[in-house]
C-alpha cells in the first residue's frame, strides 16, 4: 500500500508543477529557528527528487549553514510532507532547463548570476493521500 500512495503523491507533485502550483520550503535560519516560505517547483521525479529555482540570498545562506530541509505540498484533499537534504546548483545547462516564465520577474534570464537551482532529495516522508496516511523512508 505504501508504494501506491508514494506513486499517487508523486503524481500530485507533478500535477502541481503543470498547474503553476507552489509548495512550502522549510529551512533553519541563521539562529537555528525553522523558517518556511513558498516556492514554485520547476521539476520533479515523483517525490524522490525535486528541483526549485531561487536567487542567492537568505535561502541559500540557510542551506549553506544546514542542508536539511522540508517541502510540503498541501490542499484540502492531501498533505505531502517530505524531509531530506537540499543543495545549491549553478550549472548553466541546468539553470536553462529549469527556467520558467515566472522567473523573469526576478532575474534577467537563466544566465543571471543571481539565479540558482535548488535540488531537494527526499529521505523521509509523511503523506495523507486519498485519505490514507503513511510515513516512511526512501
């Protein structure tokens, strides 16, 4: 049953990408307190691996200090909470591949040096999908 719910959670995450959805990204701030903010995912491999675009600033400073993170996708019908690690990537080809129209409000283009890609890798999950709740590790 876990595997079916994991697959369904991955479908929900992928659907949110196509629907201009967003998720909450929780990090630890410079004082060790949790800080959550919304962010739009750019790509995903189910719930295992999720890419997000952002700029260098407080998020990336937090990640450099502690790379543990949580992503949460939710609605009235589901809650997908993922825990894992996150890394900052600056590869130009990856930045181009992850680029989407909404980023033009913040950056001049994928070649902008202030733009970067975050790669989140899930280690643990807590899912409420189709009114079934499961927790586990990948």
